[in-house]
């Protein structure tokens, strides 16, 4: 069974490749790069779930494959309501243009100085949609994950996930980019436990 993880973000692809592969040893994961799909699907909806569903369906049309679409929204415990990034976590600018990794880091570091809250937290809403274009079977999962702004900035930066240089899964802990792959996956397995159940049930239904 071949499944497309529909993201151009290399870090996001690697993360969800591990999560989806953990659900079954009978699937083959492919990327947009593998299929030479360069088109970018617009993400103009108000919620992460709507964006994830739209991406799953549109990339399934382009590929003809079972497709996993992903989107995320972010809230913080230090920004006022009208300044929360929401679904614009990657396009957190006045004109909503997508920022580079370096621009995103620079933007958030400036914001941190403006809001000196002691324990800054990001509350992430990860929306995952999985779609079978052969029978129009669509399911979704939602995952909430809390990350803490760490006490230091790592010298390393992960392409596609720049905030992993400053965010940690626990208060006062190592930031994500400084964790081993095994440590990061252990964190993800805890948060994505319900997704594993949902996705395995969907695989059984369509197979």
C-alpha cells in the first residue's frame, strides 16, 4: 500500500513518515519530491483541519494515491488574542507571506523581547487528514501538543522546523533540535497516541 505524505517541508515529511510508518509495516511512504509534484496547494482556510483536508484531497487528485495532508495552528500563553498566529504559524507577518526559517526565528525572537512572560508556551494544534481517492474515504485526527520556550537558543537549526531551536517538550529541558531522533520520537509517540488508533482503523477499513 503506497501512501503520499503531502508536504514540501523536509522536516515535516520526515516526522510524519516515522509516525505513519509506525502504524503499519505494510505501507510504502512516498513524498511529493518522489513524484515530481512541485505544485503548492493554497492554505486559505480558517482552521488547521480545513487546510489539512483540502491538501489531502488536492494532492490525492494530483497523485492518485492515498494521501496524508497536514496543517498546524499555534496559540501562545503570552500574546493577546488578536496577535495569536493561529493557522499562520509559518506566515506570521502583516502581509501573511510565508517566511523563511531565518525570518521566522528573527520574528519570534523580537516578539519574545516584547512579552517577557516567564514560562512562554506554544499550544500546537496538529491536524492530520487522510484520504483515499479511490472511494472518497476521508478521516481526520487532531493532536494538541504543548512546547515550552527554552532557556537557550541552539546553535543548530533544522530546515523546515526552525522553532525547534528554541522550543522544548518540557520546561527547562533541551530544545527539540538538540534531542536525539529516538528522544523526539518518544515525545511524538505520547502525543500522537490517538492518531495511531485512528489511522490504523482507517487502514483496516480501506484495505
